[in-house]
C-alpha cells in the first residue's frame, strides 16, 4: 500500500480526518478539509458527523457550494481490487444533498442540485437535478421522469 502513497501522508490524513469526523464545528471542519487535506469545499457546505473522506487521496474530492453530506457517508477516491488499483476524483456539485450512510465510489460526478437517498451506493455519475437511490444506485426521478 505504501508504494502508492507515503506512510506519513496517510498518518497526517488519518489524524485530520478523525478530528474532522468528530468535531461539531463546521468552520473548523471545513478549514481542516481545505487547508490540511487540500480538498475543494464550497462556502456554506455542511459535512455531518462521522463522514469518512478518502484517507489516501482526499485532495481529489471536490464539494460545491451549499451542499449537505449526511451522517456516516464515505467518499472514496481510490480502491484496491484483486487485480487492479483504481483512482479517480469525486466531484459533488452545488446545492447537492447526500443522505446518511451513503458510499460514493472513485471517479463519480454528482451534478448540481442532485439528491442522493440515504444508504445509497453511488457507483456512476448522477445527472444534475436527479433524485437517485439504492444499492446499486438507480435514478428514481430526473426532470419529472420516473424509472
């Protein structure tokens, strides 16, 4: 594992992420994300308690303005598989709402104004304004259409 990312970077990220997971102060949390982890986090964005950011590449996470990330959500930008290693940025748009206990996999873009239901596995891009949910995620509503 440490052939891909420095041990000391992982230690620093782990400590910072754990402090951010438990702090109830949004300004402190967003400061840690922006300054220590080098994430792009928009103004007025709220990240709930216990949200787990990717420990190896948090700098590949972008969260837009006025978005809400629900309790105990996990946002991954890398994954080790049996025969491969994948890495990809995660982009969360403006005014997005992500429900509690959601997992977002690497390389996903969630469009502006989208809503992700609690407990979802986001494994592919979410169109702007869509309402999605489930495991695996499906589009429930997009511009008035239903599946």
